C-alpha cells in the first residue's frame, strides 16, 4: 500500500474503533444472496473487531447461498452466518453494511433503520450520506481489498482461512485481476496468495456441481438471442438467484460477444445481471436505465445487477418483461435496428 492509503485506512479505522467502544452489540449486514466479496469482507471486519476491541459481531444475510463455490467458501472457511429472518434488529446498537448500501434494493434492511457504518466499492448512494461512518471507494474493484487495507493499517495478523477468503474474493470478483482491478486490488492479491491454504482454495474454486447446474447451462444456450455483439438470455424459472450472474460470466466469453444481459425468475422476482468487456460502457448506469420505473439495480463499469419485483411465475409475463428490458437495452446501446438470431438455431427476427 502507498503511504497515503495506509494513512487513510489507519485514520478511518482508528476513529471508528474509538467510537465503537462501549456501544453495544454489532450487526454486520451483507447483500442478499451473498457472494465471495461480501462474505470475505464480513469475515475480515468481524476479525478486526475481535482483535482490536475483543468484541464479536453477528454477520446476517438474506436470500440464499446457492452457487456451489460460495457454499464451499462459507462451509470450508467456517464463516459464521445468521439468516436475517432470525435477527431481532432492536437487539443491536451498531449496524454495519458491507458491499452494499442503504436503499439499494439488494439488501433486506427494513426501511427507516439507521446504518452506522457503510463500507463499499460501489458508487455512493444518497442514503449513505446519513451514516456516521462511510468509506466508499468506487475506484476499487473489490470491497475485500478495503478490509484487507484496514487489517494492514491496524497491524492485525491475518490467519490462513481469512487470507484464503480475502484472496478468493479478489480473485473471483476481478476474474484473476482481469476485470476492474486497480493497483490496491493487485497488491492485496499478490500479498495474500502466499498466505492462503492452497488445498482449501482448490476445493472452493472447483467444487462438485449438482445436475441442476448443467441443466441451467442447457437452458441458457436454448434461451439466448444475439443482437450483433449483444447477447440476451432468459433462464425462465431458476433454482437460485446467483445463477443469473454465473451464466452472464459464462457467456460473456462467447466469441464476438461484448455485452450480456442475463435474467431469471425467482420467487416472484426477475433477477438481472449485466456483464460487458467494453470499457466505454458503464454497466451500472445502463442497468439502472433499463429497470427505471420497474425495479432496482446497481453496479459499476463492467458488471451490474438488479431485480424487478412482483413478476409471477407465468411464462407470458416473464417473456413480456424480457421484451421490454431487451427493447430498453437496445435503445440504450443505440442498437434498435440490429437483426437478432437465436444462439442455437437458424431463426432470425426483429425484436
């Protein structure tokens, strides 16, 4: 870390730790259907509180962890997670949010609950301004890098499991530093790797996959349409929310494809994910524009996600939502006149 970053992280954490003393129970909230970044970040923040304040903290999440890699990470690294439904928020005097912010639509914080601490790498949201402590570094590729810098600034020892969690978060979020990684992310990645447990890292990266995963790949291929360099896929009903982003990551690798919009219906919600390799686009801005008036979304340069509420498991409704989102996306990209084709098959039409 540069001296400026060390000083920034030390100043923020010094003041935060002083403020926390004697303030009661601490709750750490991560975004719904947590991914490696928020899991590792929560693990690191809890470790900071334990080591510097001798205080524990509860990590709460909503939704589910369905992706096999994320399940393996939570289990093998023994990350203590509590379902938000089991939490009485009135029991906690300090509320933290990691890798998400108030009023973003991707967390289950009840309306009106004040958040004391917000740490995130996504662009700042208006509601975050009311938080007592906010460290928003949207130039970073990963929230876990910010937490790594806190531990370094406070000279906290990072054990093998925590190092493995932080490294895997940076690795998965940036696709091995190839996506939206900046210098702090790269430095953290390289410094953490020697500290990781390589066997655990392998088991997290390459877990056994259920048959549903391969059926979802088949569905993704069958329900994808290509508009020049854009691919739109509708997975229809899905078994867990994270699979939407997983399939977007999978098909962005398709030859000649620059941008992917992936969607799937889960529990009366349409889950959305955008991936792009174009540096002149901002995926977060695009997805917010296409869900405007329909749902909530957020993200940044090359990756973004969102959801639309109250979408029943009705094929006609799902396809109608797909058509509207596709229309808006084509308009946002200036591609309304591009002729579409199935990824598999020979049919072609104007959408």
